[in-house]
C-alpha cells in the first residue's frame, strides 16, 4: 500500500498554491463565475471542473488547472458534475425535510400564540402548551441543521468516491462513505472549517460593499422623496421619475455584485475540491479493488494482513507531467500492441476498478503512458 505524507493543516495552503501557480487562473475563475449564472448547467460545469481537478490530486498528480473548461479531450466534467448534483440532492433532501418540519412547528406555535392573544382567550395552559410546541420545533430544526452539516461531508466524500469508479451508485454507498469519513474525520473538519472561514470573509466583504452601494441608493431615494414633497420645486411625477432613474442606475451594480458572489463561490469550490483530492489521496486509490471490496485501511485491520495484500491485483504504470503514480490496469486497451492470434484470449477486464487519470491509450498495455500534450488533461480510464 502506497504511503503519502500527512496533509493535516496544509490542505488549503496546498490547494491555494496549486491555484495561484496555474497559468491564467484568475480568468478561469471569473469565467466559471459567469457560467455559474446558467441554471443547472452552470452548476454542473463548476462542480465537474472543480471535482475533476480534485480527482487528479487524489491520484497524487500535481497538475495545474486545466487550460480549457470545455472541449478537453477525454474529460468527464459534465458527467461528473451531473452526478455530483444528484448526490448533493440525495444527501440534503432528508435534512431539508427535517428542518422544514421543525420550522413549521415553531411557526404554528407562534401563530397560535398570537391568535390567542388577539382573541382574548390566552390562558396559562395555552401559553405553556405553545412554549413546549415551540421548543419541540426548535429541537427538530436544530437536528435538521446538524444533519445538513453531516450531509456536506457525505456529499464531498461520496462525490470523490463516485469519480473513482465513474459510477453514480458508488457515491451513494453510504456505508463505504461513512468508513472513509470516520477514518480521518479531523481532516474533513479542517477542510470544512477553512471553507466556512472563506465564506465568512466573502460575506463580510460583500456586506460592506452592499452597505456602501445601498447607502448611496437610499440617499438618492430620500432626495427623490423630498423632491416629491415640493422641497426642490418638483411635482410628484418628476420626483417619481427621479426615483425610478435611481433604481435603474443601481441595477447594474446589483448584477455586478451578484456576479462577484458567483465568482467567489467558484473559487471556494476549487479550493474545497482540490483539498478533498489531497484528503482522498491518503486512501491509496491505486489499491482499491471493486466497489464492494474493503479499502486499503480496512484490509490492514483484518487478521493475517500482509503488506503484499494491499498491492493492486493488476498494477499498471502511468506518467503525469511531474509525478508518476501507480494505477490499476485499464479494463481494455484501445488498441493492442500486436494483432491477436487465432484462439488467443485477451486479458480479462477489471470491472468497477477506480478511474485513474491517464492519457488516451497509446497501445502499450501495462507500460508507462506518454505524458499528456500541452493543453490536454489526462484521461480517466474506462
């Protein structure tokens, strides 16, 4: 089983260095923010682009951001982005329902208390009942909040696992996902904490900008209202036109602010996905077997475990631009080295093996693949 240096405490610093050392990274992030405006398709693109880059980190590949977003050879960006959205929905549907029930109970308690007070039928027994009902709703809503945080971890790890096998179902194997979460929950907490910190910084900056812009708009509206009162010699119609002109003038600023928030979301998603890739690397994805097989750290806990047992059954070498990594044998080469002789049987396919980033098959079965050409991404094996 391959070993990698601990990334504890350095997930985001390493991911940030990978981003800023990528050529043209600012332009890519602003373009992703623009694409993110498109409903569904934009989120598929952002998730797919970010998680696909994190997938390479899970294989120990120190590649920069892909030069192109669309049109990359052998890229599975949109496929994985769509799968990520499905996993996100499945993971969040139960927390959303629980939170909704809790809020509904709390709201009904508040409404009943208000109605009883206005109807002059407010008694101590009713007050205690409403308080208990409101407390119950608050507890249920809090449980939903905790489940929402847990859903984030299951979504992250499930998406990484889905990409390894290129199958949606493997991302929904919650037993396997939970085993990975338990194995290094502290590392996930670090990534979660840093993501929250990034969002807090983003919201503070966004709030300051909104406050400045809002103050200018409100001031303009007050001037318009004063004009309508006759202070500046305007009639009501002229004052209304002044107010509408102020609102229309503020509309481009609102659009710009919304766009910048979309850019910030894309940037944070890149950081999180790359950090998750480094977190997943500790599980030695090259030694994973079929989707139901125990993971390397689980095999290491079995009685009679030997180091040789952790090696993949069909290893194959691959080369990245900077760092070679061990990879599983592809299911079937695109082109054999020599024509098959009559009666010969090809090598057995290895279904449900993790998807390793590599070049398009070059006809060299079991040998080191050529380094990808500039502008091309390594190809996940089929």
